[in-house]
C-alpha cells in the first residue's frame, strides 16, 4: 500500500502470460488461426498486443489445466468474431453451467459487469494450440 491507503498495483498495467509447450506451434496458431503476429519476441517468448494491452505466450515445461478462462478478448460483435474464428477452424466449447448455457457456442450471461453499465455479457470460449482456455466477450447494454 502507498501512503494514501490505495494499493500501488492499481496504477500498474496488467499483462497476461500464457504457457506453451511448443512455442512454434503456438506462433502458428496465433498467426494463422487468430490473425495475430508478435509485436516483440525473445528466446522463449512471443509478445502480442491487442487494443493497447499486451499478452505473452512463453515456452514452458508446465501446462495450464485449461479449466478456467485464462484470457479473454472483448469485442463489439461476438457473432461475427465467432463465425470468423470457426471459419479458421476454431472449435468453441459448449458450456452448461449454473447461470448460463452456450447455444451455437455463445452464452448469454445476465448481470455481468454492471460497473461498465452493462446488463450482461455474451461469451464464447475456445482453446489455443496449447490447451489454454481463451474467451471472447461482448458486453450487452
């Protein structure tokens, strides 16, 4: 905490880190399937930027269990994004959980993010080449 009682991390930037057991396979997936190319790279890591926010895919001997959303993209038109990704071979997860269920790969989630002025969110989930669970979300106003 700093002297005014607020957590100093609140002023920091957040950057997601996603593990990859095969970094070249991940590079191909992010480029060929998602249309993203690294803005920077170093031995063992690829840095991407979307909407002014960075995320890194890094070589790791470990793997995520893929049981939770590790990173999500917020979009303006989820149906168009899901259709485009499906056309590139992305398989979307079918979810049947308390509070929401996917239909055609997209779930309607009421009550998500009221701080954004939204009454809910539409969401969809898929896995990258390394088994990381990624989401796509669209606030519903």
